[in-house]
């Protein structure tokens, strides 16, 4: 089970935070590899940068349509936790983003 992660980087009425948590039966190395492959695909399609910070994959969109969006994928031995901070302009898309990320996470963990 994952230890409680750090608090959101900032709380603001202008940011909407999505939190998704799933259990997995794979080793953390396999899940880490899958997360990195997904991050590479996202970076290729959008102006998103990513890096590993310990067991967390940090993503940020400094420019482009998703500008101001930040994300964190924290991988534990039996858990994956995703946190996405959407800026004000993307708040109307929160439910759609949450559904898409949940579906892609479920698909990645089922293969």
C-alpha cells in the first residue's frame, strides 16, 4: 500500500485536482516501465515534459493547449496513484480527462 503522498503542490480556486488510485498485481518495475512509455507518448503528442522523482513520475505542460497542467504518477509495490492538477481553463473538461485517464490506466494495468 502506498504511503500518503505529499499534499497537492498548491491549493487554489483556479485549479481542479483529479485523484485516481488503483491496485495492481505486477511488480513496480513493470508498472514503472509502462508509466514511462505512456509519458513518452504524451510528450510526443503534447508540449509536456516529464521526469522521475523517486517513485513518482512528474509531468508538466508549460505551454500549449494543456498549459499549466501538472501530474504525478506514484508507483508502489501494489498500488498506483495518479494526481492531475488542471488549470482554470481546463476545469470544464475535468470529467472527460478523469474518464480517459482511468480507462487508460485500467487498460495499462490489465496487459
